[in-house]
């Protein structure tokens, strides 16, 4: 297991603690990852990356449904979606139920998710007949905390996300050509430059972001219009929902992701930064 380097955070010094920077190399194994391990593999050479950039530019004015249709037509059964059951993800699931309901969808189940999040998975089954697969770490929460002398999220949430999300996603992405992301450019500075279609160097596959140009208003307008199921925590002051220990409700005027890893210099779990 990769271990973080650097000093441990020191809460209470008047500013959010700095967290150790983890290696960005693949944590899964030393072999090919993502689309490089697919059959046939995709290789991000200069021509391929140029083609992706050109296609992304073409799709800038496309609707999310058109972007998803392009991805399904292009990558077929090697196109998938990872979801945390956020409002954006729920709109994409709704679209896929009409465009390509056979698309495999999975959730990174860290073992720390809210019960409301787990319940939403069952509502998706009831509404769309789609079963979102849980992808889980090798160790249970109990085993993981016992191995580290307690909850890692309290002292080093970067390590916890790395072990219980990023490693799992590397394994889930292996053999795929592309996956759908539910990020919006207006959510955070980290996401502001996200292309519609691009090469995800961290996970070594094509990343498709059909909602990149949408706003929060666009998302909730679609949810309301189509009565799309959503996490009940959104009605209780949680605009962005992650793991229960690392998520709080936000205050009036705060950024919608301010409730994630509050008290740490951290805004992303590592999937999209």
C-alpha cells in the first residue's frame, strides 16, 4: 500500500492544514491501465489526442444527450459511468436510461457513504430498472481503520480517498475505453477548464463530460421537469454529498463544495483534479 509522504496536518493553527501529496502513479499494479489494457487498446499518441481535441471542440455546442449518444456510438460496451449519485449524475443516469440503458454504471462505495446515498441506488432500480454496481475497496472499513490505528479521514483525508476511491477506480477503469463524468465547469476552479472530451491521464482512458457547460440551474430544472430521483440530503443543506465523515451542510453564500473536507486544504477527492 502506498503511504503518504510529508508531515501530518496540524488542525487548529488558524488555517486549513496542508496535506501530504500522494504519488500520482497508478496504484493498481505495474501493468497497463484503463484503455491501455483494453482489447483493443487505445493509445494516446499525438494523432489520437488531436482527434479528441477536435471532437471536443465540435461538441461544445451539443446537448448533453447528443454528447452521450456520441460516446455510446463511439465506444459501445467499453463506455461506462462512475457516479456518486449527485444531482448531475442523476440527470446523466436519466439520459442514459433513454439513450443506452445497457451502459454499465458503478459507484465507488467507500463504506462511509450516507444511508440516504445508498437508498438512492434502490430508487434508481425502481425507477429505471438500472442497477448501479458497487465497487468496493479490498478492506472493509473495520479492517482499514484497524490497520491504520483509527479513522484515516481524521488526519489525512487525501490518503483515505486514495485508498478507498482512487485505487478502486483504477481497477474499475481497467479495460474500458471511456467513462462519463458528471462535473460542471462552474463548480470549482479545478473543473473550470474541463474539456467535453479529453484524455484522462490519471486513469488512462477517454473522459466525457456532457454537463461541462451546464449550470446548477440547468441541472435542477431537468430534475424538476422530469421528476428525477435525487439524494434527500440536498433538501437539508448538502449541495454536494460525499462520504459522511467528510461532508457537512453549507452556510448561506458558501460555495456548493464548501462542505467537502471542511477544515482541510482539499476540494477534490482526486478523481477530477
